[in-house]
């Protein structure tokens, strides 16, 4: 099956727990259509380059997907219908990255 990376930006007024629930809901659309979610990364609340629907910040989430195109289309359709998602982008890739992306926040050891 083809490999994809999908990033979406959720509204700034959502709590981190709500963003995780939203990510799980979106991942369920992929798994229900014979696809798999290889990795999910929550990049946190970041400032946007410009306002989107009166939002200056957004929660970024990355999915690495191994899925048929029909499942990706269903995921994108549901992202388009969701009022909590400001923008999304899907890109086909050749292979998954072995390490975490540089955008992923590093948690400091106490």
C-alpha cells in the first residue's frame, strides 16, 4: 500500500486532551478502511504565519499512514467537514522516517 504523511492544524481553543481525541477519531477513519497508522506525533500549540478563521495559533498533529487511497480520501473528507480542523495536508512518501521529526517537542528530564 502507498505511504503518506498527513499533517493537520486544530483550533487553538481546544485542550490538548481534545486534540488527542480528535487525532484518535481521524485515525479511526483510516483503520476502518483497511489502512494503518504507523505513527502519530503531537507537535503542540504553535504560532501560525497568518490568521486562519481568526486563529493566531494552532495545534499541529502528524500522521504517518500506510493506507489505500480510498481510506486517505475518506480521512481528508472528514477533515474538511470538521469544524475543529483549520488546515490539513497529505503527501505521498517513499519510506517512513526512522527518527522523530525535528518539530517534535523534546520533554526535558527532571
